[in-house]
């Protein structure tokens, strides 16, 4: 529950501090006094959008704070505190939001900055705003099913069903992935087998492409090489006055004088080395002439082989060593491949069994819902009859879900098999129609209050905020509504803004808000009323003044109310 609200520099609030307790907290005041500012601040603290004009002084930030006591029986609240590492050694938790002059905001829990998304999670656990906007959720058939399950104590049953449902969905997704993987793996293995055969038949060898390229170059130039080699041999050895003859002659001449001079001896030695090298060269040329031949058929063979190798290089984007390594790799994959078909068949059987079990659980849940729906409709009729709709007819009607799926879950979702919709008629003899079609705003408000009253002892304790739900009602209906709200306050903290004295008399604590005019700007002031002040406020609400007659009437109402409670 909210124990404290503090506002600074917010709209027309310079500084405001109010403490709340358990039960029904009533807030009253003249029209325009600023009653909704307090609850609007709570809405903003819990992630509502911020609009222009929220700062009293644009040069300073606004700070909005709401402190909540830690309710041990609010399981969602405790779970969120744990998930987000909020210290629970203290009895209270403070949520705050700071609004800068440019309307940028920051949210905090116990002074630690957090995201708006986290704040929204806590909003769901702590606050139940009941306004015309929040009544719209009653039009949602999913919400109608939620409240039915809460009434019938079926939340745990549905939770166990939902666990199995999500398990089945997960297994179906797993099966689809396995089937897709099996298909892709088979296609890959087929590709590997084709590639392995292709590379096997190619009989590639390390360095083969370089050797073939060299051979092809030799073969393509064979005739020219042979002609050049023959000419070289003739020039060096066979022709008259050949190079060999000339050099030999010089060597002979120099040998006659080599002892006379060192340089002559060196020259003779160099020429002898040149002749030896010339003989080596001519031997290499003769070796080439022995092995080379002009062979067009061999050229074709080499070119064909090179074309095959180059085609494989382009196809695989690998060199020969890389293709040989890849061939070894895919051969191993082919050898170790094992089909997952047996696993797929086993999972299919398991899913079929799970879907059968899921349908049984969905049917059992549906039967329990339909039994609960009869009692729930009766309880709603009793409750709204207390709120001056005595001839109301209520019925919860069931249809089967159509999920549009084709995986065996066509008539199921995580909540079961049921679509649930509330049908309603406010008057005798008028055909019931869906609540969203026929309910007026006042009827919808009372309908939602009836549901909250019925479920009040079944739900986690929250702060229920009622913002002028008394619009358009008065007299006996207002008194009935006040009694109704007070009963809800026995289980939940209720903060209610009202204009009606019939409702205000039920307050466990009564606060009055007033607007004080000042030179710079008006400010609002809030005060918890004692018994005397409460009587004066009720008198004002009854007669617009605190005349003796009005005060006496207010006293009588309060005494009567005290006796009835």
C-alpha cells in the first residue's frame, strides 16, 4: 500500500506531503481544488507520459515520490523486488520520478535509477487505477477470462496447463528445426558425395599444375627451341672456325708465354674455364634436344589436364593442396554422417502424446471454468443489484479458440481452449448482448467494481485508485457504492476521490484538498480531517455550507454510518 506521497514543484504544488494508511482513504474538496493532481502524480511516477505545464517553476525540476510498504503476500511485488535487486531490509520502497525543465525524466527506486519498463512492471504489481479509461479493459475478453479464472481459483490449474502448452510449442519448434536440419544435412551429404567423386576421379597431385604449365610452355616452343639448340651446337662445335676451335687456339698460344707473365697465365686459365663451361652448356643443350619433341597430341593432353585442374580451382576456389585437404575433410564427413530420422520419429510420437494430454487438460480446465462461470455470474448479479441495477442479467458464454495453427494446436492457446465473453442486460425482458456492446459508462464502472469486490480476497493486495467513479450517480445508489467501496477497502488500500457525501462518510481516513490563492500562483493544501472537521466537510458536501442544519444532518449521517459499520 502507499504510505506516503511527496510532490515538489508539480503543476500548482510547491511542496506537498501526505501520509496514507490501510483501508478506504477518501479525498474531497471543491471543484478545481486540485484533487486529481495527487493521483495524476502517482500515475506519472509509474511511467505515464509527461505533458507540458507540469512544472510550477520552469527553472527547477519537479520531484514526485510515492512510498509503498512491502506487502509479504503480494507475490508479484516480492518477485520483482528480488529480480531487480531492490533492498528489502527496510519496510518501505520509494518510487520517484524527476522531471527536468525540458520534460526529460528519470525514474528511481530507493534512489537507484531504473528504466521506465521496470517501473511499468511494478505498476502492475502495486497499482490498480479505476477510471473510465481503465474500465475499457473490461471489454477485453482475455481480461474477462482472467477474472473468471481468479474467481474459480483456476490460476494454478491454468499455470500447469500453460507449462505443458509451452513445452509442446517448444518441442514442435524443435521438431521443425530437426526436420529442416535433416533435410539440409542430407542435401549437404549428397553434395559432398558428388564432390568427393569428382575430386577422386580428378586424381590431383601436389605441384601438378606447375609441372604441366612448364611442360606446356616447353611443348608450345619445341620447334623453335630445337632450331636454336642446333644452331648453338653448330656455332660452338661443328662449324669451321667454331667458338671451340677459336678458344682452343688462343689457349694453345697463351700456354707458350704463361710462365713469362702472371697475367698471361691467368688469362689462359680463364679461357680454359670458359671452354669447360661451354662444354657443360653444350651438354645441357644436347640433353634438351634428346628429350624434347614436337608432339601435338601431347600438347592436347596437357592442355586438357590443365583445363580440368583450372576448372576445379575456379569451382572450389581452392588451390590443389587446399582441394586435396577439402577432399579428405568431406570424405570424413560422409563416413561419419548419421541420419537423425530416428530422433525425429521419436520426437513426433512424444509430441502426439503431449498434445493428447494437453487436450485432456484443456477440457478439464474448460469444465471447471464453466462451473465457475455459473457461480461467478450469480455473484456479479448480486453485487451489481446492490449498486442499483436490480434487474441485471449476466451470463458468461464460451466458444472454442481458433488459433489458426496447423500443428495440432488449432483449438488451443496458452490459456486453454476457451474464449470467454460476458453477456449483460441491465433491464428485464431485454436480450443479453456482449458487455462491450450494451453497457453504459456508469454500468461499466459498477460492473468492474463488482468484480473487484468479488475478487478482493483472492488477489494480491494492491492500492486501488478510484478517480471520480461517482459521476452521474447520487442518492441511495451513492450510499450503496460507498458501502461497496468500503468493503473492498477491507482487503485492499483504496484511495477514492469523490464529490458525494454518501461515499465520503465511509472513509477510514478523510482528506480535504483546497486551493489557496497567492500572489505568484495558487497552491494546493491537503489535510487529514479529525471528527469535527470531517463533519464540517460532509456538511459542505451536503448543503454547500456548514450551517447548523447541514452540520446536524452530517452528524446524523456519520453516527448512522458508524453504527452500521
